[in-house]
């Protein structure tokens, strides 16, 4: 029990949010009479929050470096508008439209990153200006009107599902097999990491804690994939999110670039003295954020099947809230991609659950604000206990 207590203490913020997510899910499952966890609603939950989760992945990197980006919602709307013009007016192929949109998003991020990294204008001011600029450009490009509809190939980015190659009738067999394959991969990876830690005489959790953790994770993965298999299987957007989470988690945990981002956020002067090219790191973090904001805009436009002047409103606030709820520190240097995803899921389940029980938008906004405040207060409390 002492080992369990020590493990929880070292990861109290992340485990605390996981427990909070489980508690909120159970609460709304009861309050909605079992509707929350029905296959159709789980699929809708994924589709409704996918663009916020994409933004949260990029935003957590920005926050770790000690900055903030208020422009991502407007960039998402602007890219959605440009994509609509390319698809509907110019009738460009879907693949080419996506590539051009992501490149433009990266260039927008480079524009903002230049002012933050090299001119040393605070990110709050630069991205606030960007929020106003790209919201205005969105309205100019669209002429105040919506553009629709999009080709089916583009809509499938957000509303499509992976085909079942095994032709299951009542169950999506491929989804179940992918769940089993992911479980085996997880077990192998966790066991390999534990053996490496033991080899170098690092402290590890007791074997029973390790096994219990694996059993719970495997159970969650397979229950989740089974539930989705009873509807239409895995949405395309879930596959995109999975690869983004894996890639960005690997970069932040295993690559030099990730170490540099953490070092920059922890202490910029010390990082610079240690040889980290702080300006370059900041610049590329904003380029990355621009590209992910563009991807988010494409996903949102594909889901709506139209580009509208009001698209992306408050996206930046939801993404920032997801990062802070998921354990990122407002002072920089602390945060994880998985934590941001958990924070986004907390917000998503709350939004969906409160809508299902008929709670008004005014109450929803107030409750989300209170949850964000409590999450940050919890972070500050933990820091004060460890210093």
C-alpha cells in the first residue's frame, strides 16, 4: 500500500483527472438513464470533440513553453473558409486541398512565431491580434455567407468510419481485432519498459500494481472497441487522433525536441545556457500549432459540411481549458499530451452529459468555468505542498 500511495503521490494530478473523468462519466451515465455510454452517443462524443482534442495537442506544447495562443479558433475558421473555396469554387481534389490548407496553417503559425520568438512580443498580444485578424479575414473571404456542400470524400474526414474488411453483420469485426492488437502492443510495450527500468536498477511499482494497471487498461480498451463495434466501428477521426497522440507523446517523452520544449518552459535562461536554441524552439512550436489549428478547422468544416463565418468561436478557450484541466501548468514546463486529451475528454463528457439532461447553456458555461478554476487551484496547491 505504501508503494501505491507513493505512485499516486508522484502522479497525483494525472491520476486525479483520470479519477475525475471516471466519476463524471458514471455520474452522467446515471443522470441520463444510461444514454451517455450508448454506442451512438459515444460515437457522437468522439465526433463532437475531435477538433478540440486536436487543438489541445498543439496547445499543450505552447503552454509548456510558457506561452499561450488565443488565435487558434480564428485560424481554424479561416482555413475552413479557404478549404471551402478550394473544394467548392475551384473544385480542387480533396487530398490537394488538405495539403495546401495544412501548409497555410503552418505559415500562419510561422508568422506568429516570428513575432513571439524573434521580436519578443508577448504571445498573448501576438495571438490576440491574430484572433482579430483571421476572424476578419474569414468574414472577408466568405463574404459573410456560408459555403456548402463539400464532396463526400472530404466529409469522410470527420463523419466516415473505417470499413469492415471481414464483413461482420451485427458486429464490426475489424474494430474488435484492432482493440485486441492494441492490447497486445500495450502489454509488450509496458513489459519492455519495466524490464529496462529493472535492468538499470530504477525504482518500479510492485508486480501486482503493474499487472492490475495492465488488466484495467486492456479491459477499458476492449470494452470501448466492443461498444463501437456494435454501431459502425471506429470513426476515421479516431484513427487520426490516435496517431497524433502516439506521435506527439513519443516526441515529447523520447526525443531531444521534446526535452528542449520542457527545458524552455522550465527555465528559459538555463535552457539557453545549456545550448538549447530557445528562439528556434519557440518558433517551431507556433508553426506546429498553426498546422494543427488548420487540421482542426478542416475537421470542423467536414463535420458541419459547410464553412461559416462564426466557425471556431471559443475553440481556443476550450483547448486551453483542456490543457490546464489535464495537468499543464500556467507557469510553463509542466504538461503532457495524454493529460491534455484527458482534460479535453472531461470537458467533452461534461458538455455532452449536461446537454442530455437538458441543462441550459448558461449553467453549462458556469460549471465549466468552475471546473477550470478548481483544476488550476488544485495544481497550485500541489506545488505548494512539494516546495
